[in-house]
């Protein structure tokens, strides 16, 4: 079965076509500037095709994806009917979707209804699903894979906030967690490698421009750092991470800020960018810190300290730890960050092999010393493959 995986944003549409017989990527690409112009970049194993084309809506983007897959230099299909199913990444499934699900009109409406919880992602993702169904027809099965679903196994003590319970009942205010597809893939992949699930205690560190850390016990999420929104947890590229809520009301009063203005500061002007005053890119901060830039170094120290704290906290919550898994753009590529995070955790049985930690293999790679009770690995995430695997399983089960 060939599965098309879709990750839609408000002005973009990323795609991968995966052959599930051996799980290899046939082609991938991105439709950019939807609604304000248009540019498609399409890649196969042999070539890259890029050209401008108008994308008034997501529907035109899907039509162009069909065109580039079935004709021209980037052709990889004789006919679009070779696509057996489509898997859609969806940010927020609320408490409705604990697992991936076959898309129906009711599912699309629920995704739209959850837009209040995911205002930047759910509306364009619902629009993309409708556009996709319009282009491919309703005979092509489609599956929604939710970023929040993996975290639905958290117990109440992990996901409830210390606010009046009525607000949970009225507005579903709770910890939801995000990056769930990545956390599920990385932890599941590791547990497959060791051939064990029950009795395991793993911490997954998904570190990039957006970052989250998850405690995975017996293969299930027990706790995670992101909360009601992706703003909570550790500092990120432009997000503040968790702060004392009184900071917000204090600043709003002092600076005469509206709630939307305060949200903009916390989401877009904080984190690495806000602390360093330099950049939201961790690579820029590392380079600047080596040149003596104090605030860049401070931002690096803060995030590494916070990651270390959560690893320790989650080990305590799970009653032990078997492995720490690093993934995401920063987690996979920054040996310096991994070294500083793990430094001082020797008492927990965590100690890196410096030579292995500095290697950049792009594949699963153990970086801890042999013979210690806790393994540390770099495992590249593959959310697209996880979406494709879910889609294949759900479609086949529905037949």
C-alpha cells in the first residue's frame, strides 16, 4: 500500500508518499505560501523540482501535489489511484480521540470544534482534510493522527491543574501534551529494539524549536512537559516555557497589555530569543556563547538545566529510569547539549561515552557508556512513518 502523509499548516502543506511494503519514502515535498502566492518543492531519490504556482487555497495545493506525483520530471505514479490511503497529522484531539481514527464528516467537525484549543493548527488542518477529500474523493480512506492522543494515558494526577474543578468540567482545561506522535514513535522504536515493554521506564527528550519531555512507563505516557497549550514546559525557540502565572498579570498591569498581546510575548518573543536578544535558533546561541556572548550562554544554560531537572523528576515519578532518548533537531544534533544535560547524573547511572556522543550518524545511536544501568540513545524521530503505520493499520482493520 502507498500512503500519502499530510502535515498542513495555515499557509503550507507538507507531504510524503511512503511505500508501506518496505516503508521507504518515494517522494516528499512542500507547498508554501498558500493564500499569498505559491511555491512547490518536490523531491524524489533522483531529483528536486521547484517552481512557483498559485495556491489560493489548500485545494489548489492538493491538485498540484497530484500533478507533480503523476507527471513531469518528478513523476513517481502512473495514476493517483495508486495511493491507497491518506494520513493527516492533526494537532488537537482533545479528550475525544485517544488513538488515531478513520476520518468521517463527524471527525472533521470535531476537529473544527476543537479549534479553541488549537487555534493556529486545527482550523487549517480541518480545511486541508476537506480539500483533500474534495480532490481525492471520499472513496480514498483517510486517517487522522493526533499529536495529543499518545498523552491521553496520563493519570488525572498528571494532567489536572490546581484550579477550580468546574473549569475542567466547563472548558476542558487540563494538561494535554503535544509532540505525541514523535514521543510514541521514539519510545516505541526503542522498546522494539530491546524487545520489552512491561516494566520499562523511559524519558524521551524531543528538542527542537519547540521542545517537550515525556515520561513513558510500560510504553505509555505517564507525564509530559507541555500542558494546555504547547507553551508550557522548558524554554524553546520563542516560547517562554512554564512561568509563575503572576508574571503575566504583573506585566499586563505594568505594561498595559491585553491578553492577546501577553500571549504574543510569551509565544513569539520569549525563550531563546527573549533571553539572548539574539536569535531563536539554538545553533546561533551555541556559536555566540563560544564567542563570549553572556545572554546566549545563559539561554543555553537555562534550557540544559531545565531538561536535567525534568529527567530527574520523571525518574522519581516513575520509580526509576532505564533509558533517556534524545530526538528532534537539537536533541539529535547537539552533542554539547546532551553532554551538559547528562553531566552530574552519574548518581542515577547515567554517563555518556564522549567519543560516541560527538558522532553524528543520523541513525539510532547509543551514546552512553557500556555496563551502566541507564542507557542514553539518540533516536531520529519519524513522525511521517508513524502516521503512515497508523493509517495502514486502521484502513486494513476497517475493510
